[in-house]
C-alpha cells in the first residue's frame, strides 16, 4: 500500500528534513539534532492526504 505525502511544521516553520515517518507505530519521529526540533509547548502540525481504497 502506498504511503501518503506527509508535511511537518513546527512552530509555523516547515520541516522538510529532520523527521521520519514510522508506519509500524503510525508516528512521526523528530530528530533532536535536526534544524527544527520541537520544544515543549510548541505546536507541531502534520498534514497528509487520506487514502481511500474500495474493493
């Protein structure tokens, strides 16, 4: 099954790198050493397209 396009934004800034999608746990994992790690109480916005399948 294909993965949807995922966009991550931290405190209003787009994060193109520094994170990865973990399909097994259905989570976004941010790397602490990345250019845009999240800090306590910062908003993290994750956008993705919902995929619909019919049989």
